[in-house]
């Protein structure tokens, strides 16, 4: 548990406090990073960069403005996006042709959609769709925040989210063994 006393100790430069924060937060940070970055070596490097940023910027953390996890998630997501931009793995727009309309028969629907199945589908999703989908659906960003973070318009953000959902429906309908409760 990250409390104000531990954060204060980090701000004062305590290596013990830094180690405690790292140990407590690394599983959460890893779970966020692996949704954006699939290469294991890149994931390790990004996590190191995230914690370097956390401890460098810890003076900017203000508990009155939000929770620790919200602040940490923002740093984590921004570092992932920075990495994707740096290595040109972030394509913000995908043509609509990549998401053909398909009729999905609800009666043939799909029974068991587990986390592994979702992760596999997300890993294959075009990056423009995936980034907006994860920012909105998984990380809780609104379209204004997404547009500011990615440098796109709110209309583009909404469009990419809509296309991501259609893309997922198409992927699910191909297998006919999954059911996506609550995703659409």
C-alpha cells in the first residue's frame, strides 16, 4: 500500500522507500505495460524508464489532485506511447477498409471469452485502433484526454474506438467460440 508517509520518504530520497514503492507497484505497472508493448525485452526497459520517471517526478505528485494509481498509470501509459512513437510502432489512423462490416449472428454467439483470448486479439489489432481502445475502455481516458495525449481530434478518437469495436466483433465472429459480454 502506497501511503503519504511512504511518498514523503521517496520525496526525501530514501532508497528504502524507493524500493518499497517499486516492489508494491511493479506488478501493476507491468500489467499496464504489457497491454501496450508485446516484446518482453522492451517491456523490461520501459518499466525501468517508468520508475526512473516516477522517482524523478515524485515531487509533482499531489494526492489532492488524484490517487497514486491514477498518477502512476498516466506516467506508465505516456511512457508506452513514447516508446511506440520512438520506434514508429504507433500508427494513429487505420483506414476503414481494414474493418469490413460483418453480420454477427447473436444466436450463434460465443460462449467463453477469457483474458488470454482478449490479450491475443488485442495483440493482433491494428495499432491505431488498439491504442485508442485501450486508452478508453481499459485505462478510462475520455476522448478529450485521448485527443490531447495522441495529438488527434476527438472525432478521430471516437472513430478509431468505433472501428476497434467493429474489428473486435469481426475477430470474435470468425471463431464463433467466444462471446464478448460487455465489450460492445
